[in-house]
């Protein structure tokens, strides 16, 4: 499975990166998240782990544990699903463009079971979901969001 998106946010890369990596902001832009709990001590950084409670298809909730697998401030963030039924990893790269940031997002993973049979549909659904998350992210950072 592969989903890719590139978009621009009218804020500096440091601001965008800090917002994305702050667990308190997750549910503000990834609206499927109902709660997030940091499992490791200290500020977010390489190897930080989080338990996320998410609304899945048909409104059913599920939990997953994710880890920051890559963490280069204002440059790159990788998120790896350590535990969960959707083994989809994501990487955001942040390219400074003066006071703006070009963000490139790539999600990859190998679907199993019934999801593998529905991969084209699942891929399209996830692409729409991530596009919505990124619209929220842009709105929140550029306009103070909801």
C-alpha cells in the first residue's frame, strides 16, 4: 500500500514540525484520534512512543502504539506502528520555503487478511482520510483552526 501527498503551509518549518510532533495537538488535526497518551518519558523525540485511540471504519474504536522512528527537527518525522491492526507507517518531510513549508507525506504498509483483498479501496479511503487530516493541519496552523 502506498499513499503520497505534497502540500504547502504558510508557516515556517520549525512551527509545523513542532505542532505535528506535540501529542496534545494530534486530535486537533487527525480527527479520527480520540485520545493520545505518551508512553515514554521526556519531550517527544527519536524513539518516543504513544498509545493512540482512534475511530475506525463504521465508528468502531481501536488502539495502536506508534513510535517516532525518524525525528529530525524541522526536517523529517517518521511514525512506525508498533502495535495495531493497521500496519501503516508514515513519513513527513518539511522543506523550508522562507516563511512557508512544503510538506511531503508518504504512507506505506502491507495490508493483511481481508484488507489485502480490498487494497485498492483501502488505499483510496486512506488517501482521502490523510488529505482531510492535512487540510486540518494547514487550517490550524494558518488560521488558528477549530
